[in-house]
C-alpha cells in the first residue's frame, strides 16, 4: 500500500485549501433511506428543457453499434482494444482524473499531469471536467436523497442515463458552478474547456487523430484494403470504445447503487459491485468509496482489485503522483458492517 497521508491544509495554497474544503464538504447529511422511491430532483420539472445536445450524440453513437456484427466492421483486435482503451481513457481520465483527483483531491501531481488526465477524461466524451465534478459533488452530498442528480431511487433508467437528457437547474446555474466547482472555474484550462462546448471540440479532434492514425496504419497492416482497415480502426477505437466506457461508467451511478454488497454502513445505498469494479478498474467498489470519498484507494479488502489505485501508487513510486490519500482506517472501522 502506498503512503497514506492526508494533505496538510496549513501548508496548502489558498486555492488548494478551498478545494480541499469543497472536496471534504460533500458528505451526505441526511439519514439513510430504505430503498423508497423518490421523485426526480426538484431542479427538474415538466417544463424543464430537453437537452438535445446530449440526446442526439448518445443516440447516434448507439445507432452505430450494430455495425460491430457486420463482418466488414467486426475485428478481433478491435474487440481486444476495448479494455485497453477503457483503461487509458476512462480509468486514467475519468477514474483517476475527473473522479479521484479533480472531485475528491485524493492525490497531488504536477499541473501537466493533471491536465493530461483531465484531457483523457474529455476524450471519454463524458462532459467537461467542471460539469462532471459538479454533478459528482452534488451526488456525494445528497446520495440517494433529494436532490441527488442520478439516484436509482427515481428509477434504474434515470440513474443510468435518463438524468443527462433533461436540464436540472441544480446543476446548470452559475450559482451551482460557484458553489460546487469554484476551484475548477478559476483554472484557465477548465474554464476554456467549459466555454462554448470547447470540450466537444477536443473530443472531435482526438477522434480525427484516431482516424488519421488508422489511415496511416492501414498502409502497414492492410495495404490491400486501406478503406476497410481505417473504418474498422475508427469504429473500434473511437465509437465502440466511447459507448463501452459510457455504460461501464454510468453503471456506477445505477448498478453500484442497486446491486452488490456493503462493507460499510453509509447513509446511502451504495454497493460494491464486483462486475463493474473489474470493468472500470476499481470504480465499482462504490460502497467503500462512499464510506471514505477522499481515499484514492477504492478497493479496501485484499481481493478488491483496484487497478486505478495500483496505477497511481506506481506513479507515486516514480515521483509523478504525491500524497496519495489512502483509506482512513479508524473512521472506516466505525462504519464497518
Ligand atoms: Zn454513488
Ligand atoms: Zn466520488
């Protein structure tokens, strides 16, 4: 296990101290509910705007999925790429970057590395860093209670993807950004990504880069059929990888609040879901995470494999990651079931 240190607030810069305060101030306040149904958050009502800017790309990407079953597009190496692409873009970008670093400040690292992780997250097409972190901090503060943006206590579909498709004023006003992600909105890069959907431009640029790389590799690996190789390469490395990683990430909001076991008595219905823990390289140990959100290590038992944490621990060994926050054992012991 890597060094388990809590960053010193006293020595941190003013901005970092505020960030720590935000990251620490996201525990739920209410008592645990017993699986009872609750309505959609109050920030959503019958007059809420439908977010076509989310519905259209998500629908289009899903409409392309059946191509995987057509011999022209099917590829074994494409299939094998999915867990690799998932690790690079989603485990490091979303799991380590958006989640464990930007939301919870579970470790320190140089800015260039933080921006690298955040950019990998952007290339997962799961919203801008500021918006993702905002939603997730609200989720921790109100998990499975009003106004949790995506609790399965509304419905399984709502928690998995429905919540994204309708405007929720709890998550979209300037005051929400100021309250929950002031630290990120002070950062020029995150502000730039946020402005005018620039983050979508970054995703599109990375998709074009993959297209160009596929075209180049086609002349090496399939000079007799450049078009087919390029199409396959783009389909599996961008389209299929994006859809695959959407669902395994979304499943943390849905499945990992419905199915699995609990190590700790927490005030929401989070679960440790081994299937999605494996598929996300550690994010699925979600009850452990809700019990100790600051810890960058989500797998607490020896068999709860957390590849994202192991990667961060390796990066700490080579000096890129510092102050990796581990489980707060004494606090966790009080919550243990
Ligand atoms: Zn949760
Ligand atoms: Zn979290």
